[in-house]
């Protein structure tokens, strides 16, 4: 049973590393632009990748509160996208 748990921990760590790279790519795109659509896409990527990272960390570290943080990140990303699209319509 110990080998299976170690394999799961390795898989969760690898998934967290991949998600962290996605977040860094999203941050780069959000800062770099060049168009508003690129920035909006970056915010969506940051929201989903950030939430996924918190969910993976919640499982890897056995901290259920990180799932609540993931829900908050998704809610904030949704609000940012709605505000951004409403602002650009006007």
C-alpha cells in the first residue's frame, strides 16, 4: 500500500508543477498582452489553473480548506471576466 501512496504523491506533485507552469504562462500573457482579448484569455486561464492547483494541493497536503480557496478563485475569476466584458461593450 505504501508504494501506491508514494505513486499518488508523485503524480500530485507532477500535476502541481504542470499547473504552476500554466499559471506562469498565463501571468506572462496577462502582462504582455498585446490585445485585450489576450489578457481576457489569460484571466480565464489563471482562474481555472489556479483553482485546479488549489484542488491538487488540497489532496496532496490533506488540507480541505484549500478546496474553499479554489471555489473563491473561480468566483473571483468569473467576476473579473464579467466586469471586463461589460466594460468593453460600452
